[in-house]
C-alpha cells in the first residue's frame, strides 16, 4: 500500500498539481516537513516549502509541480486549491508561475536557428531527433508556422539510444538547420560525422534544458513570454499560443 501511495503521488506530480503562497514558514516547520517527506518519498525533489491561505496546510514546490501537506509532512493533498470569494484557482495561478521562465535567460546564440517568413515572433523548442512526437512536430506543426524564428535546443533522451549521436551528427553537419529538418521532417539520412567542435554545444544545450527549463520530456516548447508547453501541439493551436503570448510578452516589455 505504501508503494502504491508513493507511486500515485509521484505520478500526479508528473502531470499537474500547484498553489499561491502566503506568509513565511518557520525553519522548524520546514525541517519537519522536509524530513518526513524524504522519509516517505526518498526520490522526491523538494525545491521550496511555502504556506497557503489555509492554516496548517503547506505548499511543496517540486520542479514545476506542486502539492500540499500538513505540518507534519506525513499527509498529502493533491488537487486544486480554490478561492471561493474570488472564484479563482490558486493552484492554477501557481502552476502558471512555475511553468514559465525568463526568456532572456535562454542563450539563443547557442541554438540552431530557423527563420520562417519575417521571423517576428519567436519560440524555443527542446527536441530529441529520435523522438516520434518531435518528428511529428516538425512534419505537422512547425512546417506550417508563419513569421516565426524558432530556436532549437537538442535534448536527446536516454530512452533513445542513438539520439545523442544523431544530435551530434546534426550539429556537425555543414548546415545543422537543414540537416535537422531533413532528418526529422522528411526522414533523410544524417551524415556520419559526430565529432566536431560544434558538437560540443550538445552538453550546453542539455544543461540549459535540465536546469533552466527543467525539461522532463520532448518536445518542450518555450513561448515568447517564457511560458512552457510540453508535447505535440497542432499547428493552429500553437499559432494561437504564439500570437497570444507574443502579445503578452510585448505588453510586459512595454511596462518595464
């Protein structure tokens, strides 16, 4: 039963769960909650312990996911925390905060850049060249986008044994952008060279994906205002997201 509870909790964290913060939490309470959570869930990453508007209930930030515990850290709550007075989901608000980065922190000079049309909009994509959904994203979605600059960061997953080598072959190609699109969208073979100075960028791309964006699967898309979207997105839906979040990004920039 204990293993079932652990699996259920960690599985929920892999999907979506989160909350707004209130007052600070005492060091003693943080220590107790952390100690007991680690005892019950040794593999859980605890980034932050925060209070909530409910006395005795605390928010646990774990990567880009959130759940709640009591003051002992022995009891957990999974789900939405609602403010009935304002009719808002504090969970959704917190989730949106966690699933967003500062776009300016992305080293775009490191990426493989692809300009479509006038390139006025921008997105970043963390992709695995051997990932079926990444290939579909290239063939079905990015191919239909207009007036956008796409910054690609290769992020080979361990479940694809040839992905790291294929990533380096792309980086070592005479034109990495053309080689990547030809391979992923059209099934054309890559060159054989996977050892070159440009191939060293792969480790840096992976570091950005792991530590800044916290990529857990591919494809992962970063929108113009830093919002993060995971998975295969249809072209019309992604175009709407880009337009909406490009506008939000412009408004935010204008206010600074």
